C-alpha cells in the first residue's frame, strides 16, 4: 500500500528536500501534498486524503502547535498520524507537541533511512534494523 503524505513546512527548500528524501527512501509513497503552514495544511486536508502528516513546528500564520491542536479537535482529522520534522532541540517543547497528539519527531538534519524506518513503524509495517533487507529476500 502506498501512503499519501502531507508535508507542512514554511521553507520551500525544506519541503523539496523532504519530498526528495521520501521518493528515494524506499517508503511506499503515493501522492505528496505540500503546505507552508498549518492554515494551508487544513485547506489541503479539506480536499485531499492523507495517511501521514510531516510537519515543522516553527511556522508563521499557524505554527505546528496550533496545527496539532486544530487537527485533534476535528473529528475527520484527529486520527491522522503526525510526525514532526524540526530543528527544535528543547525536550519540553517536543514533549508538549507529543502530548498534543504528535506520534513522534525527527530532528533536522536527518538521514533518508530515519524517515523510512520511522514512518514504517508508525504505519505498522515491518522495520528492519539497517533498512537493508527487503521483504521476500531468502537470505
């Protein structure tokens, strides 16, 4: 099964990097949608189905905390897994986001394997330690 993903980040270049990483990571990607803040992301969600949201925290207009709060308030979006991809280093702020409904976080900079393995874990797919074994391998 391929997963539709929404990337929410105010940096266009970071959205492009995350998009590229998803495409080369080996994670089963369907459609990828983008938004530059939480408000735009909600508009995307009103018209597109997504399986996973990758969101920054620090954004203008509607930041990641406000976005998480609004997602969890709305019945139609409350169960969509959200993974933060952020430069935030303050554990208290990250724990705040987790208590608001984020499933986890990946710190920038990141490796493509980190994203693939993290997303597989969240979506309940088998996760392999080094990411080098594909299903169906006989050795």
